[in-house]
């Protein structure tokens, strides 16, 4: 995995956490769910990149 991919995945995960926290603070369930989805997507990308690295 390239450094760029790691940075992008980490940024997406952090953005998802921020969205989730904002949703919780404002009692906005939709925003909270979006944040959780963003985090899940970032974790899936990370796992995919880890599999690629394992086969190199």
C-alpha cells in the first residue's frame, strides 16, 4: 500500500468519526449513520490494500 492510500484512508476514517460525533452531539441520526458508513468504507479499503500488500 502506498503512503498516499494510507493517508487517504486515515483521513476518510477521521472524517467519518467527526461526522458521527457531530451527529451524536446534535441528535442527528442520519449524520451519525453517514459517519459510521464512512468509517466502514475506510476500513474496507484498508483491508483491501492489506490483502494486496500480502500478495506482493
